[in-house]
C-alpha cells in the first residue's frame, strides 16, 4: 500500500513538473502600439491640443481598435508634470487628451504614472510578465517615444537603427513593436504604420445641440 501511494505521489509530481515546464515554455507575443499626441498650438504652448488634434483624438478609437483590437492596457504621459515654453508654464495634457477617447471606447483605464522622460521606467514596466501576452497602447511625446521604442528594440535583440526619427510635423505615424518570447528566446519586430487622419479639419467640431424639454403648461 505504501509503495502504491509513493508511486502515485511520484507520478503526480512528474505531471506537476511537466505542466510547469509546458507553461514556462508557452510562447507569448506582446504588442506595443505607440502614437504621438495630436496636433498642438504652433506658437506658444499651453499643454492642450488644437481643434485638429481634438478631432484626431475623437477619430482615433475607430482606427486603433480596428487595426490592433482592444488593448489590455493604455499608457499616457503623466499630466501632473509642469512644463515651460518660452516662459509660459503649463500642464502637459496632450497625450492623455489624445488617447482618452480610445481608452473610453475600450473600457480601459489609463496609466499616468510616468512623465514623458521616464522612458527607462516605462520600459521596465512593460517588461513585466503581466504585459507579455497583451496589446498595449501608449500615447507619448514624439522625441521621447522614438528613444523608448529604440531601447525596447535594442534590449530585445533587435537593431535600434531600424526605428526612424519622427518628424516634428508628423502627427499621423504609428510605431508598432512586437516582442515574442519563448522560454529563454526573445525576438522583436518593428513596423511603421499610420493613422490616416491627416485630412481632419483644423476647426473644432461644434458641440451637438440638445433639444431642451419644454416647460409644462402648469409650470
């Protein structure tokens, strides 16, 4: 009887190890979708979008969700960090304002933990296991975005030189990084996509007019 119990326990242990090994070796793909904030004021900055940028933000859910599916996570630059432009202080709201309609449509909260230059911390966050089978959307400032993407490509075995500079007048590009992991093996791909929203009006869309209820005769 004792031998039978020992054999059963041993078999269970072997199966447990086999299941753990299979789980550890399960391939994963992490898809990181990077967009720049929408159009900003041309003269003095105020941290906001222009009307064209706002129109882009409103149109973005249909583009991103159709191309890449529903994200599990969404990141944007922390808006609490005060910026300065020619002596004018402002709060950096553009990235959040750009991605917020998409986050609302996806039913996902926005991670606002990181400032725009905290790219090493963002990279470390994205390397955590909880993201490794997920699609993640990130809205960022374009210069820091390029650095972040190049670092992720480099640190996952790719050539950072494949990541192009982001022109200052380009609000339409999308950078997509896919990190594939299979046990100890890691590979990375980079793709340059676009939103296709350059045609949007530079005028603010009028707010919808609501029909107000008429007061009752006795009111």
